[in-house]
């Protein structure tokens, strides 16, 4: 299976810059990355390709609209039943 | 989690921007305008669906981010419920982080949040797994996107069953 992410080292190799420079790009929020843990960072290949092409998402305008719909969060899920009270 | 109305408007814009920066596709917003739904109870509802970057494997993969915020004061909202889900129909698994029916979960398990893990989808060895609270939709995005990125089928047996 093809990998879907790069490590910071692989990004550094691709850009011909240092590992620290890559981490700096990530820490500044410039290069999209997922921080799995303090020591593990993954850069999605799709995100890297977009970033390298110069793509930056257009900031969307967000509004609040009246809706007749609803969200059924948890609907259909088997919910935990009440436990018997322990006595004695 | 508590937020003002202005913060919630930014929060949703931030989420969509983050999704798109990861190369994923937000499914329901053809125009540039995104919205919170304001339902009959006065709650604010978020329902965002996205698909990972287009590859053969991602066509049947969906990420959903749903939240219900209720008013708790003047211009103040509380995130009462959430559901963040990854459904991969190709690899046949589901991961989900939930917060709903709080009183019932607290009474039964002494927890507010829980997780679902199904591999294959529709078959769960445990109905509810322990799950640390998810800080935000962005936090959920990172966690679920990483599950998809690794390409591995989740090992549900490694999670702690609540039931």
C-alpha cells in the first residue's frame, strides 16, 4: 500500500532544507501537519502537495441560519441501561 | 467547552479551513458560505461532512463532525453534544468519538464521553469504549485523519470497554 504521509525528514529531503526548518514551518502553522505525539509528526502527502503548489484555502464566511432540521447525535445507539441499585 | 457566538463563527471557519489544508474535501458547501443551524430549541448545530483527498481508497471514506451547542447565558454557548466519526467503507471500519445522553452515561459508567470502534463496520465487540474528552472538532479531525492516514485497520480490542 502506498503511504499517505511524509515524515518531517522526508519533507526536508523533498525541499532540500534542514529538519529544523521543516519543524519551524510546522510550528508556525505554515505547513499542514498532524502532531500524533510530541515526537511523532505526520505530513499528509495531499496536504504537502497542495501547500507546495501554493494552494491556500479561502476563508469561508460563516453565518447562523434558522433550521427546521435537527441533529440526532447518538440516535440508534444502544444506550447503557440504568443499573440495579445495590442494597445491603 | 464554552464559547461566544463570534468564537463559534470563527471555530467553524477554522475547521473547514483545516480540513481543506489537509487536502480533504468538504462535501456540502458549494458556495463560500457556511452556517450554523439554529433549531427550534434555540441550540446551534454544526454538521460538516468531508472526504479525505481523492484517491481510489478515499471514495468511500467519510468524516463527519457534528456538534450541538446550547445557550447558557448572554452570548455564551456550551457544547452539549458531539459526534465525530470516520467511516471507511473500503477498509471496513468505523471510529467515533461521542458525547450525548450525558446523565445516562454518568449514571452507568461515570463518564461523559465514549468511543465506538467497529472493524468490520456494524460489528462491535463492545458497545461503548472509554474515550478521553475531545477538545474540539479540530482535535477530532487530527485524531481521525491520522487513523485514516496510517492505512491500518483499528485494533478495537486495544481499547478499554465500558460495558
